[in-house]
């Protein structure tokens, strides 16, 4: 629901005007329409994370309007529902780079339409992409995809694309990891990968140069678990645009982009281990072996904090969650450590800046309680703050700290 017009900071009016210029660009709009046969035209609101005040431009007057968000709505770059209609939320401060801002805007606008395209939001676990083998073959895949996109010679480009597919196959059930890892990756690529592809294509007449730079940057990423699709999705999308007309009409809830590309290429006998020599496999394996040793030490430290030590566990029931996808650290059966995380649920709000352990089924989130301090509604620990809702209280139990509803506080708020 839009609130009454009120004076707003000059920078907010400026940012809204800047976003409007990008959102209303006719060339971008035409490219977006051509991609999916839908107008990716969800309106945009800006949110100030520290205050959670939000604004949008009045469609009639163009004047800034405050927007009332639902209780517990967390700041994020995402698509939300306001008054029953989809709306893009962008966090302030905005990126200084107009190209980056445009990619983000069209990325999130695609998310507002993905259900209508038969592509509901879903994600795989992808914990394998934090292991030595998974990272090795993904980094080689990224390098091959980059060379395929960069090559203007069709035969060479196809060879690089076939190498990329061979590196991905090494992560399959027939490869080294022995699970349904490709299905997990495909789910993430149908979600974030297609959104990022759409953002890049809609925002630029030639998305290849910026994507090549992004692929180069991604090769050095420390965390691929949820971020890999931001690189692979647009890469496979551009190669499909090159060799498979009409592929977007074929994409559905079970599709995977690499398989669609493989069908557009001649049969290949590329052997991943041999092909890897052309993409720096020796260097990549050495780097990933060294990282694996450091990762094992980090995993031991996380287990000591979140599994073996004194902890606070908070249940997750219809939560609002915000996090940085680049900071995820899989911890096996215990779950995944989120480097930065905000969770809002009936019990209140948790803000963690130095790690929190999310259960595999998202049934609860755990923080280290060894240095827990507080009373009443406000509690703190190593890198986290908990603000309890009225009527909730923290209690120590035999297996750590827990939250309970309906108990009288032992001290004043």
C-alpha cells in the first residue's frame, strides 16, 4: 500500500529518477519482450536497509511515494508482492555503475515473471561445488565457456563448448561425485541462471564483453555453492542463442541448459582429463588441493562453534531470510554455514555477520552461544544480535539455549 506523499531526501528522489530512466529504456524493453514474449515491466521500489523505509515513484505524478511493506519484510534485491502485485525491491545504496544496475533490475524483473513462464523458483543443494573435485571441474568449465563465447570462429567455439560439457559431465553420476549433482545445478540455473541471462541480454545490445569479464572474475570465486549459476546461466544462454534458435520456448521446469546445448552440437568424444590440459588443469588442481586443506581447518572450526559447542538454536517457521549467496559454506549433514544472514520469524529477528548454521531442511538456524550476553528482548553473541518479539524469552536447557513463547521475562526489556 502506498503511503501519503511526504518530503524525502534529495538522494532518494535522484535514485528513483535514475532507476526510472533505466527501467523505461525502450531498447531494453524491446529486448526483454523478445526474450520471453512477456513485458518484464514490474515496478520498482527502493529500500533503505538500516531503516527499512521504502519508496517508489507514483505512476501518475512521478513523485516519490513511501511504500508500506508487510510486517517482517527484509531488505534484499528481489521480487516481492505489494498490494497483490509483483514489485522489484532494490537495496540502497545503488551500484554506481549504470550497466550493473540495469543488469540487476532486469534480473529481478525476470524473477517477477518466472512463474508465468512455468519456471518456479527452486534451488539445488550444490554442496559438491565447495569440494575439491566439484570446484576443479567447474573452474575448467568456466574457462571453456569463456573461450567459446570469445571465439568468432565457429569450429573453435564449438570445440570449447564441447570441452565445457565434458568438464560438467565429470560431476555427474557417471563422474567423480556419484550423486544427482547435475540435477541440482540445473535447478539453480533455471532460477538464478536464467534471471542473470535475461538481465544481461535485456540491459545490453552486446552482453558478451561484460559476461567474459564476469566469467574471468568467477574463476577466482571462493564460494560457488549458490553463485555458480550467475556465471554459467548467461554463458549457456548466449551459446544457445548462437546455435539453437527458439530454445527459450523449449525451457520448462525440468530442463537443463547444458543438455539443450549438447543437442545443438555434433557428437563429441572429448575426454575431460586430456582436454583439461588446454585450460590449466594442473594449476587449478594445485590451487584446489591447497584450498581443500584450508577448508578442512575451517570446517573443524565451524563444527566446534555450531555443532559441538554451546549453541542457540532458533526454529524456522515461515521465516523471512536475507543472505549473501557468495558466503555459503556446506558443513555436511549438519547443514550450511551462511557467512552473513538475517532471519525474521515469529520469535523476532536474528542478524548474524560472522556465520550461522542453517539446518539442511531449513527447520532451524544455529549460532554460537559461548559468549552469549543479554536480557529481556536483546541478546548478543559472537558476530550476532537477536531481538526478541514481545512475549518470547530465551532459556538455557540441557542441550543449549532455546526460545520459548508465553513466558514472563526474568528481567526488564
